[in-house]
C-alpha cells in the first residue's frame, strides 16, 4: 500500500523524481516509490540529511529547533523533507528537479505522509 501511495504522489508531480518514507530515529529508508533507482548509499545519505535538517532527539541540528519541513536546494536538485505530525520520526524524503515548484506539492506531500504514518 505504501508504494502505491508514493507512486500516486509521484504520478501527480513528475518533477519529484524520488520519494522515500524513512524513520529518522533509526536512520533507515523504509520504502521508496517504485521508480526510485538510487543505490542504498544515496538513500542512506538522504535519510541522514533529513535527520540533520529536521532534527531528532539527542542530535545537533541545523537551526535552533526541530522543524517539520526543510528544503535544500542546489543547481542539480532540490530535496524536500517533511516529518509527520503525530510521529515526528516518520519522514517523507523527496528529491526533485531544481526548478520544481513546491507550492502545490507540499500540501499533497504532507497528506501522503500523514496517510502513510497513520497506517490508513
């Protein structure tokens, strides 16, 4: 079911090339969308970046406080990280094209994450 939810989100927003559901407390990517072909090392680094940017218990973060969203943008890609409201260790990691417009994507991505995190 989780893969189908991620695939549906990616189908609606093809500029988002990789979607991954992660548990940052264990630093593990749990599920990716079916189109993801990134090697495990890349996915592990993505999860570590999510933990660093969003923050987790007992870890130094970028910024003063834990956050529920972070966007890291560069010339080659944009990475979007969202944490679930009820389970902050549940995170959606998104790798998008650098010119990706996140305006419509963020509410849909948040809804996707909440659905996955709640097990609905």
